[in-house]
C-alpha cells in the first residue's frame, strides 16, 4: 500500500492505495499557510498508520520550483515561488520524521508523467512528455524509461514561444512575460478575457481555444525537436475546457516527426472515464 500527495497551489490531495482504481482513502485539503496545510496532510497519514494501515512509501508530487538534489541542504524544499509564504517550505522533512515510511519527492508534472506511463496514455512507451495546461504550464519528460531531472528539473512552461502574428498580449509570466506559460496558461486566459477559462462562452471561448491551440502547437514543436518523444500527453484544467478540447493548431504537423499528441488518462480515469474516452476519440481524428 502506498501513500500519495498531489501538492497543488490551491489544494493538496492525499491518497492511500495501490493505483487509480484501488484507492482506499483520500483527503482533500484546501491550501492555507504551509504549517497548517502540511500538518493536515501529515495527520491524514498518521491516522492511517494508527489504524493499522501498512504503508510501503509515500510519494509527493508538488508545485515548484523544487530542490530535488539528494544530499543538498535544501533537498525537499520549494525554492523561489511566487506563491506567498511558500518559498523555502520543507515539503519532505515533516513526512520523513515520525511516519517511519520512505518518502519520494518530485514535481507534480513528473509525478503525473510517471502515472501516465504506468496507468495512462503513455503506457508501454520509453520516451514521452506529460504537459499540463492549467493555472500554469509545465511538463515532465521520461526519456529511455527515466524521468529527466538535470541540474534541478525542466521548466517546460517557460520556454520561449513564437508570438501569433495578431497577438498583442504582453503575457503574464512574472519572470519572462511572454513565454509559453505567460501566453497560454489559465492565468493568461483570465488576463486576456477578464474571466476564468471555465466561465468563457461562445466567441470568447472559441478565441481562447484558438489561442491556446496555437501556443500549444508552438510549444510542442520545440519540445519535439529537443527531446523527440514518442508521445506528448496533455492534461490540466485548460485541456478540460468545455467544447472542443485544446489541441495543437492546424499548422502543427506531427506526421513528419511522428510524435503523437493526446489527452491524459491516468488522472482522469477515476473521476470521469466517459469524458476521457470521448476525448480520445476526438483527438484520434
Ligand atoms: Zn516564464
């Protein structure tokens, strides 16, 4: 039995189980200050252990950026995040002490990439990317069966993107302005249209999908050239917008490169299998 934490900017989701179809306990925690939020997550596992549950390990997939170098004095910490109060937060220490269970720690997108490889849309592949289009944009890459870390971890959301000719939007990335995330994240969509993506309708929604699709195509093109993945699996809230799911713009041609782009399935299979299947049908066309 394993424990898992999806540590997001607005909620932590804690689970115990052996896979998406075999979850025996779950708890959703709204994010407050670090001590309160992490304390609530730790208590969830402490209570499970006290009830006699056997945990082999706990995996934490967290929003970042993160210090992932084992042996580094700040290993397990969130480094410099725009999220107020969370820079420098130790995400591993509170779980490593007192639970008596091995802890593994990585970015949320790397954890999602592993899940897609094990249970989802990247099963059986050796090289693939999981890309999330949500509040932010991020990606995790598996190359030759192993997650790519490098010095820290890739920041695929911050790659430079070619601007659409008619697009005068400045971008919202606090570091770069008009990078991939700055132009095509949920935050960017909200700034462009004055409303969250989920609330858009009609022409605004079509315009938003067109913009996201354009930058998705441009971003995906760079990732394909850099890493040559067999498949890019796209998840995140924007990929779940009502109407046609964002997919690479028509100018994206995968045929010459061979990389497939498809929606994620692992993180959806427990919540909405029917929708996931529908999307697979659409994207397959
Ligand atoms: Zn950026």
